[in-house]
């Protein structure tokens, strides 16, 4: 008997991603699943059989943004593309659920971050029944089903903004148990569930085999990775902490050149992570360590569970382990009750620590979180003033830090070639600074020695050292 292969026309999917790296990783994951279902990527909504919006709920107006995008898509569908299907994924999908589907009738599929592995099935059910599909909620932490939630990322081209084939993300844990009083993540991503070391190493090896040189391990709090796996386990395990164990094992993957991780929570940060930086050159010389505020009273009310002095202690461990360590951080201004004096402590911390860059945000009340119920909310104008002052200070420091690089020799892993200027390549130094260099030969995926010749706020410029 002969089988006639059924050559079906490819379907087109447009993927739009908001929010953090976990969402970028989820988008890559969903795209890979869809490619398995005969979809290819498009950049054009008019042309898309499916539009997938992967949403973020971290700050205000999140739902509003999604609804306004859905409104525009309704017009596109009406005028150009009547068969367009729309799927909404991510943290707004989880937080708003059915309410969002009631508000926007053009959503065909709604899938929460804990259920993305169901996406192909939901699409197919929608097609066969014509009915709208919804799946939200989390896996039962007892059954530790995260391995089933994540398909193994292997060769899918990272088509999601910001990522290249050279630098890929690997999720190590979902969710968060910390409940910082400002933060919605524990509600949109559920409790922390870790993947196994074996799975993470195997995914890393697959990605490296398909051309990746740099892997960034992702979790909301990578330092508490694996603590859930240890619970109830009677096996004699390694004496190291699970996250540190993971770092050493992933760093061993042959062909991997750089290993990064984010986000590190200072509360669970231990001296052995600093030691890992000095033991494992692949870890580079950079860490993102969110502090949120430079004042202990504010930190206490945020429930960050570390003091400013303890935060400095961690910086000292890292600077001792790697003298040229570069740092970045997240900061919130105008947290409820924050006075001018308390904000001044944040400015002093930033002035003294000398981050390479910061992400600063105005506090945004999130319904359901403890801080949203605090009665001493800070007026919007004060938040704006503080944000401007903080960014102005950091801009000066960023420029100074970058200019201090002039004349230095740095090892740079090149990630991509500029589309607008062929022959111009962009990469990152070990300290994670963006660097551009010109070359007649292709530098993508190569690690080169570079002499820094110029610097501005956003990037360094360098000459290759033969
Ligand atoms: N898990 C990470 C943070 C993830 S959210 C950590 O603990 O460091 C990323 C950043 O968004 C936070 O570090 C914080 O600075 C900011 N953020 C979170 N909730 C916020 C809110 N309600 N208002 C303003 N900024 C917020
Ligand atoms: Fe949010 Fe805090 Fe968890 Fe980070 S550690 S995700 S800020 S609750
Ligand atoms: Fe946003 Fe969800 Fe990430 S709320 S920041 S996409 S975990």
C-alpha cells in the first residue's frame, strides 16, 4: 500500500510578546509547538491565520492595553482578514480569565501561563467545534507536572524580538513563593515549581547543538530553584544548593560559551553563588540583582526580607569573587508611604553602588496584592519627579561606566549583524555591555578580543584585536 503525503498549506501565526523574559521564553515555546502543527511565523496581522498575544500584568493599564490591541485587531479582521483567529496567553489571560473573554468577543482562545502546553489542542478544538476555548490555572504543585508544561525547546528559530539564535532562554522554574507586597506574579504564575536538572541540561545541550552559544536560565527567583524538589526527598543528594548544583552542571555542557541567569533574589542569594562566579568563567562578570529600594523601612513594607546592609553584603561577596563584576538592578519609586528622605536613600545607594544600568518603575497598585490596600499611596506627581531624578542620576553613571571602558580589552560574544548596516556586528562583553564592531568576515556566534575605542550611554564601540 502506498501512502500519499498530504501536502497542506502552511498556516501563518503572528506572535506579539509583552513583559519579562519568561514571556519571551513562553512565546518561543508556543511558537515551537505551533510549528509542529504546520504554522509559520508572519509579521503581518492582515496575513495571519492566528494572532497570539502573550500578555503581561505587572503594571497598571495591562488589561487596557490588551483590549485596545484587540480592538485594532477587530478592525483588521473586519477589513482584511475575516478568518483571523485570536489567542490571548500570558499573565493578563490568567488574571482576567473569562472576564476578558466577555469584554472582547473576538478572543477565540484564552490560555494561562500554566497551561501553554494545551495551546495546540485548544486551537484544534476551537476549529472543530467553533466554540471559544479557555484554560487557566496552575498545575498541582504536588504532581510537579512542569516537565509536561514545557515542551523541550530544540531547534525552533527564536523569532521573538530581542533573542537571537546565539543567545537562548531556558526556563528552570515557574511561579514564585515570595509574595512581595507590590507584586502580582505569584497570582499570575502560581507557586514555584522547578524543572529537574536533567531536563534543563538536556534542553541546554539541544540548544547548543542547534547553534546557541549563550544560555540564560530563567526563573522569578532562580536562587530558590530546586528547593521544592528537595522537599520530601530522602535521596542522598549533592551537598551543594540545588541552584548552585545546576550552574555547575549546565556550565559543563560542551560547546556552551556563556551562561547567565535571571532573576536573582537577594534574599536567597548565598556565598556559594559568588564562588560559582569565580569557579566558572562561563558565568561572565555580570549579575542582575534587584534591590527595589535603598531604605530599610520601605524594604520591610515591600516584604523583600533583606536589609540594605544585607544587600551590600551580597555585593561584597560578588566583588570579592570577581573584582570586575558589573551589576544591574530593579527599583520602584513611590511605593506606598515612601517619604522624600526614604527616596533619597535610594538615590544614595545608586550613587554609591555604580550599577551599569537600572530598570526603574513608578509603583503601580495591583489589585489583590497587599500594597494596593495600603492607605498611604504616593501622589502621581511625586512618583514622576522621583523617577526622573533617579533616571537622571543613573544616566550619568551609565555614561561614566561606559566611558571607563575606553582602552580596555574585552572578550565579546557577537550575537547578530545589523540589518541596516551590513558589516556592523553587535555583541556583549563579559560584563554584559553592548558593543558594536565592524568586520568584513561574519562575527555572529564568535567570541573575539576587542579593544574599546568609544562609548556612549547605550553601547561601546570597539576594534577587533587580531
Ligand atoms: N522576580 C523578580 C521581579 C519580577 S517583576 C524579583 O524578585 O526581582 C520585575 C520588576 O517589576 C520588579 O523587580 C519590580 O521592580 C517591578 N514591579 C513589580 N511589580 C511592580 C508594581 N506593582 N509596580 C511597579 N513596579 C513593579
Ligand atoms: Fe514578585 Fe517578589 Fe516573586 Fe519577584 S520575588 S516575582 S518581585 S513576588
Ligand atoms: Fe509580566 Fe507575567 Fe512576566 S506579569 S513581568 S509577564 S511574569
